[in-house]
C-alpha cells in the first residue's frame, strides 16, 4: 500500500441517490467522492456488520462534510513464468490503482434529540416511539431539524450547538495502518481552521427558525464535538481525545450498542 491521501467533499446535492443500488446504477450527478465513501461504508457497515443497505444513507448525508481516504494498491495481473533453465518465458505483469479505503463524515447542527437511554433505533427511528418516516429508496421525507432544547448530559447542557462525527469506517484489509486516526485528526484540524463553517445565516433562516430573539442569541459553534461511538471502539475514540458521556447512557443503533462521547476543541473567538 502506498502513502494514503484524503479527499474532502463539502455539502452536496445528492438528489436521485438510490440506497442499496450499485455505483453504476447511480445518477451521474452524484459526486464520485461520495460514491467512494458509500462504497467503504457499505463494505464495513452493511457487509461486515449486517446493517441493512437501505439504512446506510440518510437525510444528513447531503448536508455533511465527507472525508475519504485513498491508497495506491499494486495488483498482480499475471505471474512470471520460467522454464527449466530459469529463463523468463512470461514476464510478470502488474497494475496500480487508487482505491477508497476509509471514510468519515461531519454532521452540522442542529441535530435530533440525544438518543434515549436503552433505546433501540433502526434507521434513526426509536422503536416504539412516535417517529415515522416514509419508506422508499431515497432519503426519507422529514421535517428540517430545529434548534430546540435537548436534555442535559455530562458534557452537553442541552442548548449549546455541537457538530457530530460519524460513519467512521476503514476497509478490513487496510486496518492497522492508523487510517481511522488520520481521518479523525484531519476532521478535527479542519474544524479548528473553519470554526464558523456551520454557523447559521440569519438571511437564510431568520431569527425565529433559529430559536433566537436577537443577534446575540443566534446559535454559534464554540468547539463542542460529539460522536455516537460503537461501544466496541470506545478505546480508539478515547485515544483521539473523546470522553464518554455517562449521563447520555447507552442505546442500540441497527442492533449495535452505542455510547455518546464528546471533545471540546480550542477555537478562535469569533468577532460578533
């Protein structure tokens, strides 16, 4: 494997993307980097962990920033053949291709409420709850998320805007090369350099939709980062600076136990 590199994809229009269909069946308007991200996610979450393919794409994907890690891989197309005297009768033939090997996404605020402790969620829906989403191949028709108060946890007061890291995945053959850590550190560095990227625009939304009565109440990001971590990889997230939020509790997504973790980044103060 050659030295990996990472591509960035900002929020994108993903109209027409069909969940669970092959890359060749997708509309040509879908960015190639996003299809690469989905290729990795489907190999890890769908094929390896058993998540339903139709649940792997959601309404957050178009508004997310995505990072995709790539590596150059050498493949032997034809083996070398020698005769009894050691002479090469068929030379070895190989080719090098660039393949996606890992991905992560960053979800801007606002978010759905914190998961319910001991709740079971499928496709983002609490089982036994009152949420309903329409079935279909595209993203569900849902109401835009609002800037409402949430329940307070150990690291979140229920009001402060936060961004959320998720869908971190590395293809099995490429694990052990610190690709996941490279992706996470790349995102955290980007956040420090772009602290105002997700702050809402009063011109686009208006004060009422942002839950504010004046300019000073407009929600602005101040360095808080959340991750809904699979319980089996809490140790890895801890190495990258995240702490388990005990009051958030434990819940299940697609049958996999999760916990909430937070990290606060030091970001430059914004000029109001």
